[in-house]
C-alpha cells in the first residue's frame, strides 16, 4: 500500500450520523490534500435522489460512492 493510498474501507451501513460525518470530513480532507478528487455522479444506482457523492482516489484510480443516510436507509460507502 502506498503512503498516498486513500485507505478506504467499505461501509455497508452507517451506525450513526457521527460515523457518516467523520468519514465525510476525512474525504473532504483527502480532497483538500490532493489525495482524492470528487467526481460527478454519473448514474445513481437507485434512481432515488439521495445525497450521493463520488470520490476518486488518485493513487489507485478507484472511484467510490458515498450515500448519506436517509432513514430507513443507513447510507453506504463502496466502490462504484
């Protein structure tokens, strides 16, 4: 693993708003530090207008999607 690797891990369901906020803050910091960039959401998986953002890790080129919790859905962070 490169020192510039984003070290992202799948979150299948956020346990709390605080957990989501911590991850969102970490992603924002990685964007500010030029480790990642926010990408345009090309196609929503659900068709529902959830708060969804895509991020590309510059070290691995992988694109991940972050979907905010919207009860009863608990949100997700996963590769696209």
